[in-house]
């Protein structure tokens, strides 16, 4: 079965971004760096691609130039076990970036992430529609998701 590897287009900061991402996620590392040669189109010796792994998932960063940038149409969701994980990933990935609504953020490279506690899925799929809707309403008013506040909102009568 073929393996699907997300490829991330950067102007020139692909290696810097890959190094940052592998510093944030456990069980991660850079596997290979390739460079432009004399054929170009960029200066020979500059980084072309970086193959890296984030907790077992392979990615490729390509320094393809300024033609394309990230937007929210593509994001990476981080399923967090608890508030401590939410806090950790939120702090690391939002530093130098921008906080968004409902657990979304953009990192300093413009890549969008969703930092989501496991309880969020449980609340949104709760068979009690009232609990589910109260949790949804609470989430819509948050930036970083707050597990205690989501649970409290779900429990309100």
C-alpha cells in the first residue's frame, strides 16, 4: 500500500521549520536534507528538501520559493490526552504565530494547527444533545481550549 507523505511548501525556511517541529513533538527527527545543484532554479548549495518525521508520521518540507503560502484550508490536528498536553502544544506552536478561535492557531511559519483535547470529541458526540450543544457553545467562545471550562459548560442545566 502506498504511503502518503504531506509535503509542506516554504520559501526558504523549510529546514528551520523542520528543526522547530521535531523539537516540539516526541519521537521525531530529520531523516534527510537535499540541496539545489547547479541546474537551479535556486542557488546551488541551498536547501531544497527536508525529510522529517513527527512522532512516526513522515513529512517533506520543500523550499520552493515565495509562490505559495499556507492558509487555513489545510491544518494539522493534535489530539491531546489532557489539558497539560493542550497547554504544551499551544504554547510551543503559537509562539511567534497567531492564536485563533476554537483551538486553532498559526505557527510562526504560517502553518495552521488544531490543538484539541480528547474530551472535546467525547462532548461533541455525547448522546445528550444539550450537553453537546453547551460544550460547542463554550468552545466557540475560546481560543485555547480549556478542558475544565468545557466540562463545566456541558454539565450546566
